[in-house]
C-alpha cells in the first residue's frame, strides 16, 4: 500500500529524516517508535506532502507519489492526523467533519451521510457535541474531532501521529481499540506513531525504530517485546 525508499525530509536548511525505508502492506497496522525529536512527525509530514524539502521514492497504491500535493494524496486515500491536530476552533464539530469530506474531493450527499454515520458510530462523543464549536471541546475531544475529520475523508491509509497524547489511560485503550476496528471493519491500513509503546505493540503487525532521523530497525512486536538488545539500540 505504501512504500518509502531512500527518503529524505526536513525543513529549510534543517535536514531531519535521512534515507528512510519503510512500507505498510494493505490492512497492516505498523508502528513507528522513537524518542522525542527522532523525526517521526517529519517523516509522516514528508510522506504526506506537507514539507517542501523532500527527496526519495514514495509509492502509494502502486503509483509514484513523491512530491505529490497533500490534496492529491488525500484524493488517493492517504490521510494524516497530525500531532498538532489542526482543528478549526470557531467551526462546529459537524463543520470540522465536513472539511474532511471536502478535502477528499467528494461532493455526493449520500456518500457524506454514509461516512458521517459510520464515523459518529466509531466516535459517539462527536455525535453528542456536533453542534458545539470545536474550540469549546476538551483537548481529548478535539483529538476525536481530528480523527473524525480524517475518517470523513474516506482514508485507505491513515497516518496517525500520537493519537493518544494527553488522553486519560483508559482512553488510550479506546483509541487502540478504534485503530483495530478500523482495520477490521473498514479495511484500513495504519501507520501509527505512539508513545504508549506497550499499547501500540499490542495492536501492531510490525514496528520500526527510529533514531536521529534514521530508521534503525524493523521488528515484529514479539521480537521487540523479548529482545533486550533491541531496546538497547535506543
Ligand atoms: N518546523 C520546523 N522547523 C525546523 N526544525 C523542525 C521543525 N519541526 C521539527 N523540527 C526539528 O526536527 C527534528 C525532528 O522533529 P520531529 O517533530 O519530526 O520529531 P518526533 O520524532 O516527531 O518527536 P516527538 O516525539 O517529540 O513528536 C527535531 O530536531 C526538531 O527540532
Ligand atoms: Mg512528533
């Protein structure tokens, strides 16, 4: 579904990600772990076409998409839920969700209604708050808005950058359960960045370790759980 080869990304005159190699197969949940500043968000943003200074190969659904705009990637079914959420505070929850739908290039009312109903089923809190301004919601609820908006875009591959940051521990489990449901029920593929390593491992098929802008290792959750030497790589 996604394959990234010899990928370099960063900011004007700040190279960050260097020679990254990673792939996500159809229906896989893949986690990317690394310390603060390792370059996880930069890698995701670079793949999603948000950053200017990138080079290397990115293939999505068998098409070469390196350098493609975020807009065209979303139309192809790649959607990022960024670490900094980007909820529109003065718009209502429903309006925020609609922005996700429009960003996917869809305009058919029936498809909007279908996606909205499914999304509100996954995230019932958004149904309760749909007429409230997003800026009046708690931080955790705004995270749900950000995830909901991504789902309205009809993703095939979801890039989830720390979806559970700042959430109560029981809600972290809810988010991980949601990730699994989206894979089972919607056939989504997921690339996940998550600081709650244990909970992310429990739902992941494969894992990459990132350090200093490089992907330094690929492992299965089992290998990572039982190999002391892998943890020492950090
Ligand atoms: N807008 C920016 N301009 C310049 N440098 C940046 C910018 N954003 C991030 N960086 C730098 O890029 C490096 C990697 O940051 P990045 O946000 O990708 O790390 P991360 O692995 O996502 O960390 P965290 O776990 O804290 O989210 C850091 O050294 C950071 O200072
Ligand atoms: Mg980050």
